[in-house]
C-alpha cells in the first residue's frame, strides 16, 4: 500500500489535533505510527480508516483517494478492517455472532457460508473453543483476538489497529502481538498505532513518528529507531527503549 | 452476573427464603395496623350491596387491562420515535421532540385528557372516547418512555457505534442490530415500571366517562353509599395487576444483567 497524505487537518472545537500533516510511504505492508500520547496518532488512524472526515487535506492508498462523503466512506469502510483499543465487541452477541454479523448483514453471505468462512481462522488462532461465549466471558486477549478476526473475516484490503494492546496485561499483549506478527507473515497489510516499541521495530516496514499534529519524521524502521536525524524522535526512543 | 456467581445455589435459596419471610412479616404488620385502624374508626362493613354489582367491577377491571395494554404498545412506539428524535442532529426534529416531552411531563394528565377529548378529538371529529382515551394515555406515557429510551440509547458506549460503522453497517442497521438490542435490555426494567404507572394513571380515564375500573367503583359507591366497600376492591384490583409487573421488572433486571464486554 502506497500511502499519500497531504495537508491533513483535524480539529475538535478549538483544539487542533492534526495540523497540515503530510506523510508518504513506499509500497509497504506494515506501517507503524508511534509518538507521544495526544500527538494525533489515533486521530490520523481514524481518518485513514474512514471513520472520521478531516476538515482539510487528502488521503490516498495506492493512488485511490478516500471519498469525502459519508456514503462513499461507508463503501470504503466495507473494504477495510478496524481494530480498537477497547475491542468494541458487541456484548449481546457470542464471539461467533460477532464474527458473522458483518459477513451476513454487510457482505451478503448466507449464515452457513459465514460460519464456514470463520471456522478456519478460529481454529488457527485457537479460539474455536471460545466461539460460543459472550465477550464478558472472554479474557482481554481473547476479546482482542476475536475483534481482529472480526475485522479480518471480510477479507479487507488492509487493517487499521489502534493501540490494540494498550488495555492488556503483558501476557495478553504478547498473545495479541504474536497474532498480528503471524498475520503479517500471511500477507495482511496494516497500519498500526502502538506503544510497543520492540514489536514496532520487528513488524514495521516503515515507521512514522506523529507528534504535535504533524509527522515529525518517517522512514524505514531501522533508520527511524537507530539513526533518525530528528532530535525529538531520538529523545523519544532514548527515553522509552531499554 | 455477580449475583449468580456469589455463593452456592443453597445459599441463594436461603437468601430468597429469608427475603420472602421478611416481606410476609412487613405485610402482616401493615395488615394488623390497618385492621386496628378500621376497628377504631367503628366503620361497619356492608358487603351485600356492593356484591350485587360485582359484574361491574369485573367489566371495569377488564377495560382497564385492555386500555392499559393498548396504550402501552402505542406509547412504546411513540417513546421510541421521540427518543430517536431527541437525539437527532436536525435541530427542528430535536426541538419538536423536546417540546412534546416537556409539555406532557409538565402538565397534569387530567388536563391533557379534558383538552384531548373535549377540544382536540372534537375538532377532528373523533367521537369514540375509548380510542381518544387510549391515544391521550399513550401520548402521556410516551413522553416518559421517550426519556427512558433516550437514557438507554445514551448509555451505549460510543465504541459500539464506532465498531458498527467500522464493519460497514448503515446507520439503520447499526440501530437495529447493535444499539437497540443492547438498549432494550437496559431499559426493560424501567419500562415495566412505567407500565405500572400507566395502569394506575388509566384511572383518570373516568373523567371522560370511559367505563374502566375506577369509574366502576365510583358508580357502585354512588349506588350503594358503601364507600370503603367500593374502593377497597379497587385497590386490590390494581395490586393484582401491578404486583406481578413489579416482580416481572425485577426478574428482567436480573436475567438481562450482563457485564459490558
């Protein structure tokens, strides 16, 4: 996915969250957004995922520009997947029904075909035995892995993951990161916001450092983590990397 | 959930038994106090006169049940539409819903019934007092239902709407498949409580001469001059409807309680 973001501006009330943000990536599989809290990572991701409309600016993936109207964005969202920090599973449905709901009601599969579609991934990620539980009966790590499968079941062009492990303890974090790593190996393209720098370094093709509503620096993971010319980025990594 | 997880089933049974015992005790004390009060008032009960009119009570009670049920269904619809209106992005729709709710909740049902029947229904040529009564009662209760539903809709976390949009549901699908099923579980106990109020409020239909339960008691009283003998069955008849509803409401609250996932 070649991502081109030009002059992206977003504000809530009088607070400017994104300030004419520019970002260009190569034709990569995994882009990781890092940076300080409140710097605009999540806001950027929500716009990329077609959940929010920016005040100004444009986004294009592989030459295709994101629509600027709600019907267009709805159609766009049906071809991508989004995973949230708080999982946002539907608590009144079983894990299985969470997975099949978009397949049946958005993508027109028959209930039987939907079940067949999700059976293999449930097995592969060792979630089949939990498929009939309600979200409240699942651990945080299980919830997030179900949420990732829900986003993947529709075979999206790419995934957007917004701090998928921030609400999890270290053990569950490892379990979710392992899944994301496996998905990358399977060829899934994604944009990930995370504070897990070790994982970011391992999985990212490119890293963008977002702070103060702008991309402070971006480039291949090795460059960004080891010899970034931007002092702000170097200081940030120096503080949080062991 | 917490309730079913805490303690063994046997413990739960004991809990329930001691609660039933406590209820019985309170009812017994109240009954004793009432009996003493009646005895000291020197009131002499004469049930024969009232007994002759028992059919009137039965018909009135059934009318109350029918009017309440009709109003309940209508008021749930009115309440749902109004609740969505209260949350509308369109200022005019929001304003209309808000004015309706505040007007209804801020004025007595008595006035609404009189204006509804003698002015509005008259103007549009609606003569059936049962239809008018059910409509006014539904509009009255609908305003309260609207606030209950609005609260239920507002209690669904924003993340649920986000997730619904992210998987590509249309706004209508999101409401139908994600928001409403959760909101309805949240508001069911309050709706059952509102139904209890609705049943009691239906007694005011007597002012537009709907032959419901309360009017039956009033008429029997005027025929027999046995006031308490006419009105005590009235209280019992309403309790017969409202107590099971309260129990149902508590049961719904327990069985639909699940932790947000």
